[in-house]
């Protein structure tokens, strides 16, 4: 059956295509290859998710014909299928979006290689999600991160190189921590397969080696997630990367690491140990709340709009990890729904800002005076995206915040709910600044006339903006899948 | 380069053996420690030694950078290509047993051989390309 091969196809085809692109190097040809492959991955992921949803059985794939736990297993269940759909969807959309923006921001000779790196990064991200093997996840993590560093460094601004270097150092430390943790767990369990590891860890969870392994894995992944205070690589990387890369990076890279963290905390170490017997939930909760406020406060004072949205991402990641810390079904559902919702709305906002970067030339707030009149579609989309970030009812932001708040109430943490409300005001402050400058100030005298961004960019961004509204009303996909995925996560525990 | 007679003669003597040793490590990978990664590093080291003694230009005449830039992805393609081949023969990705219809263990040998050849190609060209890039700075 062809569908049995889908797990491998989804990951291996982007790898082959990346190598092909690196040989061909012709811009249009590479773009077409990338687009076809990304779309193929999306269709494959969606088919697998549909199949799992229908039959309730996870798909397991024996890499090279070797049976797990000795061989590498690719494993797609509802949770990983959900993330696969998200990553491949965003990857396809950003390719359609990024054509013009890549032309204006990346040197001619490098554009073919850009698509090669993009495919490699997509392959790595999909691989992290799909693999059922702890070390294989590390290999894919390195594939995605190394290609991501290259993509960030392609930015037009010279500071992109420094930002990429910073990202490289921090990312490598994170990956090293992760692999040390996996190494410790491997020495005491003798297995790398996540399901098998969970079984064997059961009786020896409170040994020092297991606890040390858990600590290394959690801290390493927190660095990749950019959980406060390990977020310092993120703002510069997002701000100086090419616009298309920022949209892709913001919507996928941190989400995939959050997925891996959830897998380790809930599936490998298990609810009964990681949540009930270690201080992990308390630590993550405090850091998430600090991330939400510190990120939003920093966003208010940014002059560069991309950097502002980057700090806002630090805050939004705080919401997602807060759901992990709430550790009940509703909170975790909120967390999973917000992974998707945040990817959609932040992806859309970065795409719109990319359009401004293309037409205005900069994304400094002071240069954006009067842009609203000249680029109404872009700025109107920005307003709607802002509403969604704020959590206005009828947008996706409301749905995920609602689940998080109800989850907090289930734990009796009403003060967390109060803080969530308060944090929305901060979103109003920083999004409001951009909207005020763009709509209520005049273009300076003698400034060049502005046109709307190219159709392909506007349309892709608007599809996502409309999705923000649509998914705010019809939550059957996001919440439906997330609730079942939570059962998968919590089920391993009880 | 006119001087450094001893260096030139010794390195000329050494380089063939370095390459031979690389091949030994490469083919030993089937049965014990070794394989494409280690062998690739040794191959690259042989060329780096040549470049240190006889200069970058002479080395780039033997292996031009443009060739390396193709060889890096080509190695990946060989690796992944084996996987695609096993797909087309009806097996799982990288299921080498499929490569020989009579005896799966022969297929395993063949598969490893091809995959390691791809690894050797990518690793040695990447190492050498990194060396070229650093050595060529400021020219």
C-alpha cells in the first residue's frame, strides 16, 4: 500500500529535492521543485492525519526494514500528524508568498541555494516531528537548525550574520544539552526508541541518572523553544532574516521543539512523574508568565516592527508553554490549539510586514507613517491579525486563550486568568502603536509614492488572515484534533 | 614553491598512502570501525596537505571548487537515491535487502557500499570546500 510509505515519503522527498536544487541552482526551477515537494508533503501529511483520525491507530514505519526498538521507527499519531500538517502547510504557503521577497532580498547567485536550504530545513522539521527515535530526532534537529542558520544569514542587513552566529551558538548549546540528556537516558535504558524508553524508564525514574537526563533534555529543548530567559537568540534572528525566512521560522521552528518537549514530558517521563513529582510544571509556569510579560513589554519599546513581532513571539511562546505547565486536558488543548493558531496569525503578520519591507524598504516604525493609506490591504490585514493576537472573540487568539483560561480555572489558579487578561492589554499597546503610525500619521513631504505589495504576497497573507477569523468560529479542526491529541499525551500517563 | 625540499619529497611520498589508507578505512566500514565519514576526512586531509605544500592554486587545478560544489549534493543524492531505489523495488526506504533478489545479505552489502560511497563523496568535498573558502579569503 502506498500510504504505508507516506511517513518516509514526507521526509525523504524534501531531502532528495534539496540535493537536486543544490545541483541545479536555477532560481525558477528550484522554486518549482520546492513548491511541488512542499505541497506533496502537505497532501501526504493531511492524508495520514485523516487516516489516523478515522482508524485511531498510529502509523508506524520501519526505516530500512529494521523493526523497532532496534531500528529507527517513524511514528505518526494524532499529535505528530497535526504538527506535520502545520509545518508542511506553512512551508508551502511561504514558498508561494516568498517569490518576490526572495528576489528583492537575496543575491541572484544564491537564490537556488536558498531553496535547497529551505527544503532541507523543512525536511529536518518534519523529521523531528515524525521520528519515534530520540537520537534520530537530534539528527533532524541539527539538519533543520544548520539550514536555518544559513537562511537567517542570507538577510540583506549585515547584522543578519551576527544574528545567525548568535543563533548558531545558542542553538548548538541547546542541541548539545539535548543529546547529553538522551545519552544519559540511553545508558540507563539501553534504547533510543521513545515508546520503548518510556516503558523501561518506568521503574527507574527516580534514579539520579534519569533525573539528570530529564533536566538536560528539558533545558536543551527550552533553549530551542526560546523559553524565557533562553530567548536571547530569537529577536535578532527574526528581525534580520529575509522576510520569507522569518515567516517560516516564526511559524514552525519553535513549535516543533515545543512538540518534542511535550513528547518527553508527557509520553517519555510521564504525567505521574514529570508533572506530579518534579518541579517542572512550577518552573515552566513561572517562566511562561515572565515570558508573556517581559516579551510584551520589550515589544512595546521596539522601533523595528519585525523585532517587535519577534518579542511578541517570545510572549506567545509563553502562552503555549503555560498550557504545558497547567497539566490538565483543557490547558493542554489550549496549548496545542495555540501552536496552530499562533503559527497562522504570526505567519500572516510577518508576511504582511515582509510586503512593507519590500515596498517601503525598511520596517522601522518611523518610516511607516501613512502606510495605511498607500497600502490599505496590507495594513487592514495587519489590524485583523492584531485583533487575533489580542484575543478578540471571533478570532483564533480568543479560542486558545479561552482554553488556557479555563484550564487555569480548573486548577484553581484564578490569578493566572487575571494575568492573562492583563497581558492582552500589552498586546493592544504594541500593535496599537503600529496601527496608529500607519493610519493616523501623514506620509512625510517628498516621500516616494507607495504601491500595494505584489498580489502573490498579499493573497497568501490574506488567506492566513481569513483563516484567523474562520478558525476562530469553526474550531472543529484545531480543537477537534487537539483534544484527541491530548488524549494521546495524557493517555500514556494514566 | 622552490625551497622546502624535504617537505615536498616527504609529502609526495605520503599522499598516495594517505589516500590508500582512506580507502582501507572506507571498505573496512562494512566489518568494523570506519566508514564513509572517517574515510572522507582522511581524503580531504590528503588534499589539504597537498595544498599546504604546493599551494592553493595547484590544488584547485586538480579539484576545482565548482566540482566540489556539485559533489557535495551529489553524495547526498547517492545516499537518498539508494533509498528511492529500494522503494521502487517494493521495500521500505533504505531497506538494502531488496537490492539483491536472491540473497538479502548480498543486498545489505551492496546497499552499505553505495551509501558509504555517497557519504565519502559529501564529507570529503565539504571538508575541502571549507578549506578552500578559508584559504581563499583575501585573494
